[in-house]
């Protein structure tokens, strides 16, 4: 565990965004990500560190379950999530209740 953190970024899909849609942006990126996530592809929160490098956090609920259907209306929008961050090998995981995700202006 790396502790409780509040992170700001955007939800992207872990398939196309990191592959053929990279860098994803605009309506096309959002539509593709919604399709992928609704089809079962795990969602990621993409944030930028102070040096501008992208970091990706696998999004799960507090018990490690899928949040796919709960995040569809927030994909590709600026959001803030507070939750427990864990490192799993090279991957970062963010455990949080999707009902607490906040859309930013």
C-alpha cells in the first residue's frame, strides 16, 4: 500500500488508449473508450506527475471489483478520485467507491 491519495486526471481505457488510440483525444477517443470499458476492458485513471509524465492507475472499487459500468459517464472528463493506492509489481491500483468520483469544472 502507498496510502490514501487524491488524484486528478481522466478515465481512459487500458486497451486502445495505450495502443492504437494513443494519444487519444476528443470525441473519437471518448466514444472508443466508452465502448471498450462497457465491453469489459479495465478503466485506468491517467494523471500527470509534476514533471508532466503520465501515470496510470487501474481503477477498482474498495473490494477490488470492477467499476466499468459505474464510470461510463465520466470517461475522458477531468475528474478527481480519492482512494487507497497500491503497487502491484510495475502497476498502480486505485481502490475507491465510484460514487465518490468528482467531475471537475
